[in-house]
């Protein structure tokens, strides 16, 4: 063999060996949510993580860090590192290198990160759906361009076991007419206003699915303490109603991405089982917080809005969603660091997706501003009945959360009163001294209980002076009450 042939052979062999060696090593893989354009929670410890070959050496260089971080993947091929962030508003860059990878993440911001989850009222996009508008959407979309507001969407996928990464998603994007129009309306309105008020970048992660049950958003470990888990033969085309499936595919892969808190709008799917929901929902929140491992982060949620639900005069527990609204209100005392947005005045009789999504986002925002960001002069807590007393043939109600008093735009409506027979009659109600409500009916000479807005469909009329509506409520605990029918 002449020298030229030998040289060519050696060269080809070297190339082959190089390609072989490179093929032995897998490239570093990052979770979908760790990417260019992301928002990292500011001035705290965040987690960067991913996958590589077992034992592979990795270096991480970031523009805000003084030194390079060196680490190695574990024997399962996973790696994870905690990194401190700052309050800088400048765009940042992260470089992640190994033998076979050189990943550069650009245009990263430090700011406030919130996760939005739940069912269809959280899913409803800013542009609305066919026949289902979002009030103010056209102007909001036109004004949506904002490089300091970033949006990430987890698409609807179910799984029978926890996934390492989301399977379908829309990667981090800057807010624009194109990206905002198809994003959660509540998530967008909340994020836009929070960004403007705090004057810092904001990242909103949206992961919801219409018609979903709370059981679908719970882990197997926690849900199994309440009910038998049976998903092996489940049809994941209807994953929104399959136990643990949405947690597995749409929440688990996001952990441990550091968030400030969660916004939640769900309950319609469980509305016929309020007592069960009162157990499951707080357990879900506790489990999420445990898995994230960053303490009792804020959890602000929306009470389901009034809607016809098929029976205008339904009064029984499994037919009347007022019982569900009551359970959601009571969860405030069961979930630490939580807040609720009451929607008694902005429901829609004929649509389960009321169009006043900005008002819902506003009320979530008021919770966040007051409880999470120290804006103590911003009212956030709606009036809640505190006590009752019988006097002058009627019942006097006292409330908490009314520093500036009670208010009604027009005549108070929706009040009913009952005696020992547990039959409720329509009643007259009026605000006394801007702080009490007096309820009376000539049909009930010896009243013992009051209910307000205790129907599927009703328009709330009782507010505080911040125009935050009171929830439907009752002063009794009867399951067998009835109402007077003419």
C-alpha cells in the first residue's frame, strides 16, 4: 500500500473513531421550560436541571455569576444545580457545556414568575372562543407588545405516570399581539398589570385543561389516600377526567422551576361534590408545595361564578353550586397563604365562561399585591359574614373585611330567611350604618337562619366600598332545607 493510500485510510479511520466517540456521548438535554427568553424568579435561589450521560462533566457559565459552576451528571444521567439570582433588569445569558454540547440560552430576565392552572375559565384565551368573548380583548391584544412580559404554555397532554418533561408546549415568548391573543386571558391580564405596577419582568406559565377534575391535578401518592387509583386502562383522550393524569404530564415536569406563586381557577368539574372538594383541593395545594420545596408559596384561586347549571331554583347540595362556592370560601382557612377572588357579580346566566376575565384577574392581582408584595392599602378581601343576632323580628348580620364599609349599587337582593321549619322565604335586606345587614320577612316571625345568593344563577348585590362582592353564604348548616315556592 503506497503512502497516499495509507494516509487516506488513516484519515478515514480517525474520522470514523471521532464520530464513534461522539456518538457514545449524548448531548445535554434541558427541560422545555429552561430555555432562552425565560424569566427566572428574581433575587432568590433557582434550580437549573437536565439530563446527560451518567457521570458526564458539565460546566455552567452565566453573565451574572463571578465564577463557572462545574458539576457532573449522576449515575442515572440527571443533573441539578441551585443558582442565586439577582434583582438586575438586564438580559442575561447562560452557557452550558460538556464534551459534546455547547448550549447558549439568551435573553433571560429576572422577575416574578407565576403559574396559572385549572380548567376552562383559566384556559379561555384573550381573543375568546367562538361565541364566547372576553370583554376588552381587542384593545388588550393591540396593546400587548411587551418584552418584559414572557409567556409559556403547556399544551393539553395526559400521562399515566409522572413525566420528566412536558411533551407539547409553546416555548417562552415575549408578549405580543400574536402570543397574547392565544394565551390565557386571566394569566395575561394578571401578568400585564403586575409587570406595570412592580416595574419588573414577569413570567406567566399557563398549564390548564377545560372540564378537568381536581383529581386529575393530584399526585398518585396523595390522591390514593382518599380513593383507589385506577388509571392503567384509562382513555387518555379524556385525560382531564382521569385521576393524576394532568399532574403527571402538565405539573410534574415543571417542578422544580422556581415560581413566586400559583393562580388557580377550577371547581366546575367537581361542583356536585363540595364536601369532597373541600378535602381534595387543600391536599393538592399542600402536595404541590411539598414537591416544589420552596415553602408555602402564595396560592390565589377563583370562586366559581354563578351560572344557570340547568336548574335555576336548585336547592339540594348536589344540584346547587352555592354549596361549592361555600366550600371554596372555607378553603381559605384550610390553605395557608391563600386568597380568593369572588365572582358573584360577574357570572353569566347562559355561559359557564363569563366574559369579564379582566375583573377576575384584577381580584387575583389585589390578593397578590396586598399579601405578596406589601401593597397594604390595596383592598383584596371581600366581605365575609362573621356573626348573626336576632332582633326586631329579623336577623342582623355582622361582617369582617369591611374596613371601609358595605355598599350596594342598588337594592339588596337574593336574601332569604327561615325559621325552625327550615323553609326559606324571600326577605328584605338593608345595610345599617355601612357595616351591618338587617334581614326580615313577615312570613317568618321567628327567624333563625339567613341565606344570601344561595342559587346556581344569581347576580350578587352586596359589596364593600372597594367593589369586592360578598360570596354567597348561609348562617345554617342544614342539608335538608327547602325554599318556599308560590
